[in-house]
């Protein structure tokens, strides 16, 4: 599977590289007030893509800040203490759970990408 991913990445890279080599002709982008930018077409496409990334990230910033502020206001789970203690009687007390040590648990293998 790892080799297939590397093969896919190589195919994408060489496809984009071939696109860049095939689009070396000059393109002219006209701005306001008679200004223009003349550059290879691949640079114009790359600049448009980068500009779209920047505009998209800037458009998402207010939402990120709102969610971050809301998460900061939530109490953390470790600092929460139960407000009322439940009465423990022999009839309502649950049966004691058997203790499990770390050696009783199955080994967990970690997989990386």
C-alpha cells in the first residue's frame, strides 16, 4: 500500500510538471488603471491558486476564532467535580467491577501513515 501511495504521488507530480512545461507561453493579466502583469501561464495559474487559498483561509478566520473562544469558555473535564453525592446504600450500590491490570489487556499495534 505504501508503494501505491508513492506511485500515486509520483504520477501527480509528473502530471503537474508536464502541465508546467507545456504552459510556458506568456500570459497577460490586465488589472485596473492600465496596469498588467505578463508572466508564464503556469505562474499565473499558481498565483490564482495561492490567492484562492489565502482568501479562503481569511474567510474562515472569524469562524475559527468564534469556535476557539467558545471552547475556551467550556469547563475542562478534569476540573469538574460532581455537585451532589449520591447516597450509597447496600441495595443501590453496584457490584464491584473486577480490576484489570495492564498485562490483562491485549497488545495494541500502532499504525502510521
